C-alpha cells in the first residue's frame, strides 16, 4: 500500500504553513510533507485572517 498517503495532522499542517509564510522551510521537510493541498489552503486562509486581525488590533491600540 505504498500509494496510500495518510493525512497529515493539524500540527504538521500548521508547521508547514507557518514555516512557508516566513520562508524558512527546508527542502527535506518539503519532500517529506504529507499535507494535502486543501489542508494547506484552509490553514493559510485561517492564518492570514488571524494575522490581519492581529495587525488591526495593534493599530487600534496604538492609535487610541
């Protein structure tokens, strides 16, 4: 059953997306990744929204 890939855990998906966002992911990690594209897309959207909300919150506190 070499062709069957198991789904990556959420921890692996989070690690992949966060390291990818800051650009420090190693080639060996990329080759071993078992994440599905849908998992990466969902996690990236969630983190992008959280990042935008964090920036808005900081700006709100600084300007008030």
